[in-house]
C-alpha cells in the first residue's frame, strides 16, 4: 500500500521532467568531480611509484616494470619495462629475474613486449 502511495505522489508532481533534468545535472556534476579525483589519485600513485623505484625499492621497480609492459596507467614501453625489470633484478628480486627472462624470450620471438 505504501509503495502505491509513493507512485501516486510521484505521478501527481507537476513538472516532473524538470526534476528529472535537475537530478541528471547534479548526478553528472558529481560523476565528473569523482572521476577527476580518481584519476588525480592514480596519477599521484604512479608519481610516488616512480619516486620509490628510483630510490631503489625493488617491489616498486618490479611493479613499475609490469605497468610499463602492460601499459597499465602509463604509456606502454618495452624499453622502460626492460629497464625497470633489470633494476629490480639487480636489486635482488628473484621474481623480476624470471619476468625479465620471459620478457626477453617473448620479445625475441614476437618482437614486442
């Protein structure tokens, strides 16, 4: 019974189109602001990842190499991926050594990363 009451109230509202347009405008503004905030946060995350990788943190170096190899939140670059895999491998990351070997095997076979 309550639901029918709310439906009748909504239907009886004059200028419901105006309310719908206002709601859509508010929703679009909210969506744009949150999307901007999300991408700004991601950009800051990548910037910090670069800083930590330059400072010698092997996890950051390996993560940055994977991101460059796959093009995740950075521009895809085989050279930068190989560079960061090599830095992580020289820092003692065993997984990075394995990834580096697979990376070069794939690059030699297909010519791309």
